[in-house]
């Protein structure tokens, strides 16, 4: 509870957030919300000021995922809200990224047709895109309105909520009516755990016992739910092979012997029983089209609407919290243990080992003198360098974005703890990377954040390097620079000039739509924004740059890695490809 009475509406907003346990806010200030931000800072809340509302809203949503309580974003009205809608959509679709957006608004005394400064009907605009969109009915209702929106953002399925803060509410001196019981709000407790229907639990147990090829798929919902202890215990007890989704990695360490990630396609098409823990049957799981015909699926989700998506049978699925459901399921499976000698386990292990050999060959192929570095080789050298310094994957948090950058890196960087790998997520949103990295730096101050960025993806939020520098965040940013979207444009020269400068398409302004500036000097841009920068073209240079970046802890470091392009190849994104086992999309 606040120790001193608030003096204005801004102070009432700040004290409400303090009462709810909010300790950090992401955003950009302007009239009239600068008064709110300053009141929050005076009340002990940390305010992280961004260069773009889009990145701020992404950061707040990711902070909600990593901490388990809603991330809070504060922006101005009108264009500030429009920019922050990117984070609203990202929060809603990811379903594990709780976000509370607060925004300034025109005074309540101004009519809708007055065209006041940055006037926009934000409550109506955001109502279809949020779980709850509110404006306090009066100044005295600010605390309860903020509380209701805060609670709604992480009760049930997590998502985004919104509270409108009119300028006159922010600036009005408080009277006695605002200093009574309504001026304080009780902290919102974590959502209660939900148990599943016991009859369905029994059905799941019976089906699992009768399965020859069982598989557990672990989604980011399991990571968000802090269910790692329950999931790890369940897998150890039952010895069922598991497959993590990209952000489900780390719920069980990637190094676990039952991890089937390198045999992903075989696991999906061979399983006759699948237990889905916090995962949705969407494009990340190919809409279920790669499951075996007749496969039995038991899905565990926090909301009933998710069950049965894309034609899967919801008859055996349950609504409930993952750890609570597993605590119900384990007693029903007492004595059950999938045999290590089963043909299913042997096939998955053999496929896993065969594909790892292929992948390792690409990672370990030393770059010949004069050749460009490949994605696989860069990622192998980076992880080796980082682990030599950190000693364990537990001390590292990875953020990755960019189609090929994200697709390939997820199979190389080993994750041992939950919520320590973030990527573009369900929307495949480009531009989340640096906002996520900033949020991770705050959520995990004892860990080192590594942002692996495609050169196109970096451009969405490049200015946030200055935000990192301003707050002295030692983020290591690696830019995979191939001069274009997806596979880049040219390998004809090692520097500016040469064949690229002579290219007739460039001279005539007829570049392909995927082209970016060739060998853009991102490291110099980073230096101008207050970071340290390194340009890398060979293996030794990369090793030295990773070591130097690790040692520098006073701010961010950007490593600009000029890599081999795939110019002339087909445009692709591994998750959407249809390849046989062993292809890039399955590792």
C-alpha cells in the first residue's frame, strides 16, 4: 500500500500500480502521460523509455511471459496507441504474454468531434482486440479499473487488456472522494489452479497404457505455467519421448535422452498417442496434417475453446492447469513405464542420431579461406564461445528472429531452462527481437541475453540499441548479414564496390523486393547509438568478437557477421516447407 497520499490523478494511477505489485513499466512518454511516468518513478517503479511504442509493447508482453505477471506498457494516446497495437496483437495471439496497456486520452470534457490533441476513441478501437478495454467512469474509479484490467490480462487465457487515462483525470488534484477506500486496491493473487474432469483423466491414462508409440508435445503454455517440475517428473516416471515446440524448449533440457527434436518428422507421423501440454494444433504443428491417421490426441489447455482445433478429436482432452492435471494423471499410471527396448524408442533414437550427424557436419565444416561463413558454422562458433564463458546454458537467454536465422538457430543453441528462448512466436512477428532482449535483461538480471537477428528483422527496431546503451544492458546482438530478406543477394565481393556496384539492376533501380543494403555496416550504426561494434567475415574474427562481447558488461555489443547468401535459391521458411526427414525444417 502506498505510504503517502497521492496529490493528482497521476499519483493515484501510480499508487494503484504499486498496490498491484508492478515494479517496471515499458513505454514512451509525452503529454499527458509524462506525469504518470514521473509519479510511477517517484513511487519506486522503474520506467524503461523506448524509442518506439511498438518495441515497448513487445517488451512488456514478453516480460509478462517471463515473469508470469502482466507486463505494463504506458504510451500517449492516438498514434501511441496505434503503434502499441502491434504488442496487443502479439499478446493476444501468443496466449501466454499477458499485457496491460495504459494510454493517455483527450479530456472527458471534449466531445468526440472536437478533434482534440491526439484524440481517438481508443476504448472502442481496442475492444475487439483485447480481453478487456476500459475507461474509468470517474477519477475515483481509477484504482479498481486498473485492477480489473490487470487481473483480466492473466486470468484464464493470458492476453492483452487496456485502460484509457483521460488527460483531465491525470492532471486533476485529488479530493477526499479519491482518498477513501477506492484509493487503494488489494494485490491480485495468482490465478487459481484448475483440475481436470476425473473421468477424462482415467480415459487418457487407459489410452496411454494401450499406446505403442506415445509422444508428449510440450508447448510454451507449459513454460508460461511454470509446469517444468511437473512435466520433468512425468517424463522421468513414464519414460515417454517428448517433442518441444520452439518456445517449449527448456521445460525439459534439450540434452535429455528422450528429446526427439532431431527426429521431429518421424515423431509426429509415427505417434499413435499424443499428449499435448500447453501446445496448440496450429501452423507450428502443421495443423495436425503430419500426425498419423487415427492418432489419439489428449490435449491439456487452460481454456475449452482450444480443444479440438483443426479437426482434432477433443473427446479425450481436458481443461486444466498442466501441473495440476499431471498430478491427477500420474496416480492413474502407477507402474506404467514405456520400455526403453520398444521399437518406437529405438527408431526415434536412430533417426535422432542420424540427423544429428548430418547437422553436426554442417556446423563443424571449417570455412575455407576466402569463403563466406554459413548460418550453421556461425551459430556453432557462437555457442561454443558463449558456453566456454558461461559454463552452462542456464546462464544464457536467447532471443531469435528472422526466417532463416530463427529456423536454423533453434536446432543449434541448446536450452536447458524454460522461458530462456524467445522467438517470433505464433504470429511469426518480425521486430520483436530487441524489445524482447530488453525485457529479458530486466527479468533475468543475473543472466546474459543473446539476440540472434536477421539483418531484415533487426531493421524493425534497430534504434532500441540506444535504449540498451542508455540503461547499460550488456546484451550481445549478433546480426546475420546477407544483404537481404531470407537468403540475401550476392556473394560476388567482400566489400563495397566490385560486382555489386556494377550490377545493372542496382544502377537502374530495379532491385528485387528481398534486397537490402549490401554489407550494411550495422556495427558502425551500433557504435553511433552507444554500443560497441564488431564486423566479422571469418571464423577467427568471430571467435574474438564473441569473447570481446562477453567481457564488455557496460552496455550492448553488436557483432555484424557477413555471411554466405543463398542468392538464386528458392525463397522458403523451414516451418512451412514439406520436406522429408533430415531436411532443414525437421531438425
